[in-house]
C-alpha cells in the first residue's frame, strides 16, 4: 500500500505542476481526498500556522506596495545597479537577496528583473548571468528572512531542542549571503558572451531587441514612510521573538506566542501604513504581492496537507528505514529536502512537511539547520513564477529553457548555491549551535 499511496502523492504533485501556479494547491487537496477515501488514511494537519503568517506578512507588504514603498525600494535598486553596471552579476543577487530578507517573499524579485535585464544589455553582459543568480538568491533568502513562514515555523520546532530563533538566523543569514556571492563568481563564466550568442544575434537582426533606458519612478508622497513602518515591524518581530525565547527569557510565560505575535505585528503595521500613508484599502486586493501571496497560501494548504497526511500515516515505517541511514549519513537530509522542494514548490510547505519528521527520526539540530537551505530548490523544474518571469523579460534569449527542460540557466547556479549554503551551514552551525 505504501507504494500505491506514494504514487498518488507524486501524481497529485505532477498534476499541480502541470496546472502551474495556484494549481499545485488545488491538486494537493485532490491528493488528500484520494488518500482519505480510497486508502482510508486519516487526514494530516492543515498547516494553518504557516498560512496565517504568510497572509499577515503579505497583507503588510501589499499595503506598503500600494503606498509606493515597493517602487521606492526598486528605484534605490536601479540607482545602485546603474551606478556600478559592470558588477551587475554581483549586485543583482545582493539586491534580490536583501529584498527577500526584508519582505519574507521571493516574489519581490519580479520588480527588479526588468532593471537587471536592461542594465546587462546596455553593458553587453549576458543577462542570463545576473538574472539566474538573482532568481536563485531570492529563493534561498527565504531561509534567512526573519519574517518568512518557513523560518518562523522552523524556529518554533527547534526552540525545544535548544536552538533559538536568533541562533537560527545567525547561521542562515551569513551562510546564504556568502553562498550566493560565491556562486555569482561562477555565474560570470556561464554561457558564451552575449555578442557570440546565436539566438541573440538572430533576434538583434530581426529588430526584436530593445533598450528601455533608465526608468523614472514616480515616488508617492508617503512611500518612504511605508518602508520605515515596515522595517519597524520586522525589528519588533525579531525583538519580541528573541525576548520570549527560553534561551533569553526576557519575557516568561508570554501571553502572545511567537506565531500569533508575528500576525498581530504585521496586521498592526498594515493598519498604520493605511492610516498614515493614506492608502485606499480597496487597492490592496489588486496589488501584485497580495495576489501572489494569497496564491502561495493555497499552494501551502494543498501540498503541505498532502505531505503531512502521507508522512504521518507511515511515520513508523519511515523511522525504521530512514532513521539509521540519516544517523550514519546526516548530509542525506539536505538531498531529501532538495528533491522534496523541487516537487512541493514551496519552502514553507517543504519545511512543514519534512522537518518535524526529520527531527523525530533523531536528526541533530545542527544537521537540520545546516540542511535548511535545501528547501529552496524551487529552480529545478523551470516552471516557478520568478524563473519564468526572468525568461520572459530577457528579450536577448540568453535566459532560455533548453529543449531537454532541465538544461536551463538556473540549474547550475541553484545547485552550486545550495551546496555552498549547506556546507557553510555545517561550518557556522558547529561554531554557533
């Protein structure tokens, strides 16, 4: 029965990948239905804790976007990229990494991709080089963002094992940043030079290549204020989560637990942005970040529920088979997380579905923290939204998907970056944890 049930799980994920976007959440629900009715499996837990964090954070980000905060941040990014255009392969991932750390979602990369593409073309640099590592950086940074659902959930299950929220960030922030920047060096040598690319030359001859030039952003009056308020919210979340942790103990027996605190703080910040920045709340529902965030909630709902249903039903068998293997070869956890994330398409869903089981199997907190970055392997299948957007925005054709599907511009940078993240995680973790 195990094999048949696993086939159902994989088919549901495959169907969701074919549907794309929010469809993977729909298909996850279908998978739960088949497992419960056909195989009489008790449904697992719906990941409401992860979903509520995503919803609250996205609400605050969308309010900031409507207030003009995102345009303000992108204008800063454009000035930085144009000031040092020759170093775009290093600056582009730094920008998307920082924006994801700040916002807790990799979808902020959408706004910077046109700038990255244009600056690269103007300098005669192959756009696939900065675009590929920028997309990968936006995915990996989720595992280092203080307000991402994946980090908050993971910190919650690590706390009883003696690893605090700040300790997790102390390992993940530097390891992801260093890994991304080291990978950017490699990206400078990937692919032929733009002038030698036959696809680019063909499009150039047909007049399909256009230079947009520097974009003038109309910054709204209260844009800076919205960004400042959002930053205050992030600092408040970090301070409170640290204050209530057992290792610090500034607040004992807190009335407001960590997850609920993040939701409350983010909704409060959204309220303050709306009040002080004169935001029309009706426009928030149409904001791009709001739509992508709510789509992410459905995806997490479906696939994480499906994964939890399957894993909990077979946890004893999994412990028997995988427990000793992971004990002898702990680095295998990173590989398991890597391939799971490829299918589940969400850092939060992968973390929710597999990390509790891994810790139950006796995996050490150090191994779990070091392997955490592997839940960001959303680039393997070339169907993730930010990846597809990068392909579409690069009119030179250098950021393309090959006819064999997997031979695309993001695979090599992604694998290198995650491998470096895991290695650095073990090194830093052994010093900090």
